[in-house]
């Protein structure tokens, strides 16, 4: 089976982990944490990095640092992984969903203004599958309305918008280091920011808000969102290879693009000319010209030893949010279409050229059969 993703973990990580374990610093103190924070923040072009236990925690901590809570609203894309919405809910604020753009799948900036009211505190765009959002437009809307912007960059390590890295384009950038992200620490996440005040606040709140003067006197409800030194040891090993990982993702995408370009019914991922798409996952969409349903395509690919995944299901379709009565009856035609028509193909770091050729051949064959079948 060709898997959708396999992380690449090796000697560098083992060496660091061995050192971390042998040093006995296995919780959240130890030299690897700071080094990893510094390396990753540098990589993003940001002054501060604050390591946390996962990407969902990073998003929650970011919103908490900005003072977002009960009675507030945060604008997010309807087409995303649920973590984006959960983070807003954890603060007590309400997530407000906005439909996505037809070509990139990112939040439709044209539809943000109509969702802004006096309760709105922030916009939380997601660089979906590694394609950067329209950050100039988003930052402009935020500026005009006095809103914060936090990027969910969990899928966009290394992606660039007008030559600047995702995560560095707003008040706070949030990353995940889950096993299928560009780099991994097993579980893990990070906030990056250029604001010393936010960085300080994030460090304070992530560490159960230990008292500044007197350690065991707590002024606020903090969280334990600490990353361990062992996780950071893995992360630092991964940082030695992040450039080659990104290069591999882009090469995978270029080969897929060239082989799938002329198949009717397949819509390829885009890369606007002022961005660098990191192609976290190589996702394609099917339209009716393909001649066979996505469910069948998935099944046949699986029988041929090719694993795939559906695109995310929109937030408006989540039972939990329906029960909460969020935007009931509102339509999100573009994200619904994206969810129904999208599939991502194997995008691993160890994927071979032959694998990609085989996958593209399989898709062509399925398409030919579908066309014959439909006369
Ligand atoms: C992976 C991901 C997250 C959450 O990361 P975890 O580390 O799994 O908590 C958040 N947002 C998006 C868009 C993601 O893809």
C-alpha cells in the first residue's frame, strides 16, 4: 500500500533524543526546547517561538493571549480541520464561518466584511493544504475594524506569501508538528510572533500561569500546554532537514501536476503567482467530466494499493455545531463542493517517482473506464 504520508525520522532525531533522555531532562526544561523554538522562529522570520503540546493548543493559547473570550466572535473559514473552530470554542467565544474561494479553498476574503459586528475580535485564516491566504486583504480588513489576525499555519510550514513565510504575516502564527505535518515532534505545536508582549504572555499562560513574584500564587487561569524536551529534541533533528522536506513536497506536486494535467475531470491544485505553495498534501478535485464518482475512485485506487483521504467536511456540517445552532440554514456552496469533490493523494516524504507515475497511470485508467462505461 502506498500510504498518504510517512514521516521521515532518522539518525539526527535519535542522537538528540538519546541526549535528552540521558540528561534526565525529559519534561519541559532542558536545552532542546529553547534551541528548537529559536530555530523554528528564525525559519519563519519571527523574533519569538513558543513551543506547545500540539497545534490545537497553539491556536487556543494564541486566542487566549489576545484576551478573546465569552461574548466575542472569531471569523474562521468554513472549510478547515475542526481544530480551528475548537480553539475558538475553548475560549468561550463563538466561531463564525465564512465560505471558501473556488480556486484555493482558502477563506473567501470578499465574504469576511459581512460577518463583522461589534462582537468580532479576530480573523483566523487557515492556509489550507499549504496555499497561503490573501493576507494583505485580510490584514487590511482587520486594520479597518480593529481586529487581531491569527494564522492557522498548521499546514503551511515553509509556504510563502510575497516572499514572506506563513506564520509571520499576522499577530501570531500557529503551527502543528503532528506526525503528518511537514516536520514532526510526534505531538507538538508552536506559536510564532514578533511581539515581545504576546510572547511573554504565551509563555506565562502555557505554564499554568505560575506567579511572577511568588511562584505558587496564581493570578489567572493558565494551561499546561508545555512541550517536552524529548519532543523538542526530535523537532530540532527535523529542522536539519526541513528544507529538503519542503523541496520534496514541491517536487512531488510538480510531477503530479505534469502527469495529471490533461485528464478531463481532474482539477489540479493552484499556486497563485505571488505565493509559494508548500503542497503539504497534494489534493485534487473531480468534476462530472471524470465520469465516475469519488467513492468509486477511492475504492478502485485502494484496490490498486493506493491510499487516499477525503478533503475536510465543512464546519457548517458538523453535528456539534449544528446542535449549538451556529449559522443554521446558511449555505456554504463552495466549501460543500470542495468537501464532496476533493481527495488527497499520497504525499509522503519517501514517495518515489515510480509511485507517482503509477498513481497517475491508475487515475488515467479509471477515467478511461469511466468514460467507456458512460458510452
Ligand atoms: C493539523 C491541524 C491542526 C491541529 O494540529 P494538532 O497538532 O493535531 O492539534 C490545526 N489546524 C489545521 C488546519 C491542521 O491541519
